[in-house]
C-alpha cells in the first residue's frame, strides 16, 4: 500500500471491539490518495456507530493493514502501526471515549 500526502486525520478508537485488538489507531486517507496492491483477507463486522466496517488483513501474518468504514465511504483507515514510523503524527481525536480505560490518557482538545 502506498499513501500519498498527509492523512486527513489520525484517530484513536476506544470501542470494545478495537480494545480486543489492543486499540485501533487509524490514519484516515482519502481513497484517491491510496494505492492498494497485493492480497488481503477481509472481515466485515458491525461497528458501534451502526455502520459496517470491513477490515483487511495481511494473509501472511494476520496484521490489520487497513479498514473501510462505511460511515465514511470517501476515506480509508490505515493502521498507524503499518507505517512502522515512530515519528508518525499522534492521534488528534478519540472516539468512543465512554469505553476508555481509566489508565489510558485522554487526547487533549
């Protein structure tokens, strides 16, 4: 996968499903800013917002690489961990904070 430019936003999700995979930190890019190549496995599930989300996994290691939130069809979420870049921008927003663990810090703003 190749991402062109900066993400539209970087978000930390506290929903219970994301917590099961040690949270979801996503860099959201416009669809036209991505070039997706190679094989992936896909799993679609309902989200807490009521819209389905399709997760795409590496068939070799099982890591989540990107997901498609039907609530925002113009964007694709790329797992920040897939960049393996310690200088990648931090999340600027958190969603489903009502499920946030007490030990997890909140995102300012």
